[in-house]
C-alpha cells in the first residue's frame, strides 16, 4: 500500500528549512539545494511544492506570522499584560531568534527587490493588525483615544519592536532576553502615559 503523504506538513517543513537556512547563511546563500538538503528532501521535491524562491520566502514569512499569532493569542489571557503578549515577537529564545534573523535578513532584500517589497507589505499589514488587536485588548483606554493618536502610538510600538529585533539579532550577546523585555516595558509605559496625557 502506498505511503500517505501529508503535503501541508511537507510545505511547512520546507518553509521552516527556509527560515533556518536564511537565518544562518543569508539570502544569497539560501539556495534550493541547501534548503532541500537541510530538510532531507531532493531539489525536485522542493520544486514540486514551490515554483520559485519568492514562493518559498512567502511560505516562510507566513509560517512565522502564523506561529507569532498562535503565541500572541495563547498569551492573550486574563492576567497577562501587554508586555508579556508583545514579547512573543522578540528574539528571546532559540526559535524566535531564528524567526527574527530571517525577518531581518529579508528586510535587507526589500530596497532592491520589488517582489520582496510586495511580500513584505502584505505580511507587515497582517502583523500590525494582529499587534493592534492585542493592544486594544490590554489597554482599555485605547478605544477612547482619537484615531490619529492610536495610529501614532501603534506606529511607535511597531517601529520600536522592529528596531529592537534588528539590534538583538545583530548583537545577541549585548541584548539578552531580560534587557529586551526591560526596554520594551519602558517604551510601552512611556507611550501609554504620553498618550493618556494628550487624549
């Protein structure tokens, strides 16, 4: 009897391999052969699931976003504060360092690659929307703030998290998890106090 193949699982395995290879070697060295080898597949098998490198990158981005959403929603429980929830986006453990290293490597492609810009724009919108839902759930005053103020606060939080992520990925010894959380906590408290004073 032929062995049943879980195609969704294989696509996810390849997407995970893309994350790992890009995080360790960068985009230029993330060849189909290296990706296939890292997951124990042939290049033909990888090509069967993804017709182009862009498709593989999008699958990797989507995998990261899905994992982040699962972690954020799992942490989004009574008793958890916004710092605990948003910390799920930071490179504070091995898996998240790998995901964040992929993101930062991907960002480096954006200025010169129209396809990377398109991929990033769509995935970034989803990520911002997810983060905004978390903020609204943890800061009761969020809905009372004017739209322009909410946008300014959200932009500041997202910009800070992106900058902190890039810094922690490139200088991990200087940015252990405790320091990342300390700085994010400070940023959230300052922004919330500022917004409450201006609304």
